[in-house]
C-alpha cells in the first residue's frame, strides 16, 4: 500500500510515517518512481508505534523495544525491565502532576474572590 493509503488506514500523517521510517521503526520498499510501498502488516505496526508514543515512550525507546514486542521469539527479561522503567517514569510524572494539581487547587482557593 502507498503512504496515503497507510495514512488513511491508521490516522497517522504521511509526515509521521516518513518520520517513523527515518527512525527505523517502519520499513517500506520503493517503486521505480520512488514512491513508498508498505506491506499490509504496516497498519498493525503503525498502531503499535502510536500506542507506545501515546504511552510516553520516545522514538529511541520504541526503537529499542519494538523488535521484542513484535517478535515473541525474542522476548527477554530485558524487555520487561525496560518497560518497567518506562512505567516507573510515567508513574513519577503522574505523582508530580498530582502534586502540581494540589498546589494549584490550594492557590485557587486562597485567591478566589468571594
């Protein structure tokens, strides 16, 4: 499928798809005219990439874990440790956001004009 078809199927912009390819997260072949062509499995791969991005992983982290997630044969304890580190990072962000929310709530209550 061409880049426009993959974009329509996944909701990812063509620019994002090219970025994923530059980062080594997605692969395509090129036609004689230079157009990108993706296999049907690219839809599922892009969905996984988007899920990992939404979970807060950056493209370098996704590059590290994607081969293990995509291929059950190479799943290792390292993958669980790497994902646990990402989970710990997200949990810290949540804790920090809760603290920020509490501070802002207190400030709003203190400075609210009756």
